[in-house]
C-alpha cells in the first residue's frame, strides 16, 4: 500500500471493515497518508464534504420514499445486483488490461 500511496494524488477510504481487519485500519491509513504529505486541512475538507453528501442522500431518500420504502427496496435489489455485476466485470477488465499492458512493456 505504501508504494502506491507515494504516487497517489487522491486517497479515498470508505466502506465497512471485513472480518479479520483491524479496527484501527483507517487510522493506520491516515497516518501513512500524512507521512507521505497529505495535508490535514485538505483531508478534513474532503471528509466533511463527503459526510454531508452521504447524509443528504440518505435523508433525501427517506423523505422521498417514506411509506413506499419496502416497495422501493425490493426494486432496488435488482439494481444493486446489476451494479455489483457491472463493477465486478469492470474490475476483471481492468486487471486483464493492466496485465496485457505490463506484458507488452516487458517485451519492448
């Protein structure tokens, strides 16, 4: 992770921690990012903006859907599955592209 962080212009940490991942994982990543020059004011501004957007989305969905939430969640299940499949295919495609690019660079 540290080698990729040196080249990064942006760092985004999000999601739930899976089984076996240390509970201070995000703290470790932030410490590592600060060690590589990520400034705290920029981090704070981006983090607060992301929290505001995320909260606004969920509050807006709750207000908009209201009593229709059970019907909407049933329909959204298929959308979630389709997005998950598209994401998996994109990740596989990216990995294949990266390996092919690496091979062609090795032969040059």
